């Protein structure tokens, strides 16, 4: 991870979030590489994160330590908003960069009072939290009701980079709520159907239109 200075372009992004005109001397730009975790559930949370580019995966674990995939953020959105609104000092979820990712970070120790006093920004937070609730409910419904193959195909499409799916399969099995063996069987079956091709770097998506069709079932 790298911390860099903000540019006038980033100040404009903050203005789009109803944060124009605030003192940015304590703010910074955070750059993460693919696969890096930049928030860990239960650890101290120091910032509100405003995504500028990239894709992040948000996970929350259950009591046994298994991970449940909550949602994706693609190129925009706010993280740390729940903690800000609840005045929590620890992260309620873990966040991993799925691609190279950049975000503006606002230290809570400096900006929490300013953010909470900004009514347009708080209204934006409320709208974003409603979206997250809807996404969480939809995801839970999918886990319960949708066939595993459909969920797996959707996950492959979300997670592949340049046509290659290369996530750790043990993590994927946990996040999709199945056993590691069952996941391997389904991946092998998709390879046998020429939808995937196993390579050293991961699984190549050979037939994305068909994978997309199955993801929608």
C-alpha cells in the first residue's frame, strides 16, 4: 500500500460527495495492489474511504470464522460509513482489493465531526447504507435460493481479471457457502464443458457468454 498526496482532481471528487471546501491537509490518497487487505474486521479503523477506482470485496465473518461475501464496490462508493455513523472504533468487516485500487482516505480523528455536521453528506451516507442493506439482503437470498452453479458463475465473472480467475479456492468455497471439494467438482465440470480452462495462473474463462447466461439462471 502507498499513501500519496491528493491532487486538484481528487478535490473535485470530494466535491461530488458534497465535501467541497473542507480542509484537505490531513487527507491522502491510498493505493493498494490486487489482493491486499486494507481493512480487517475487528481491527482499529482510522479512516473513511472514498473509492476512486478499482474493485473491492467486502467480507464479514460468522462466529466460526468462515467468511460471508457481502458485496462488491466498483470504482466508487464509501467504506467506513457504518463505523462513522455508529461511532465505532473497530471495523465491522474486512475489505480486500480485487484489482489495483485507489481511494481517498479521511482520518476519522480529524474529519468525523466535520462529516457528521455536513447534512448533504450524511444524507448521501444514508442512501449508500440503504443500498448496502439491499445488497446484503439480496446476497443472502441468493445464497439460500439460487443454485450453486449460478452463484459460482456470477462469482467467476465478478472476480476474473483479463479473463483469468485466480482467487484462493479455499476462500471462494467459504464465501459461496460450500465445501472445498464441492467447489473443485463444479470447476472440473465447467472445464469438461469447455466453459473454463485450467491454467497455471488460474482458470481461463473460455466461454463468457455461456457463463454469463448460467449466472443469470
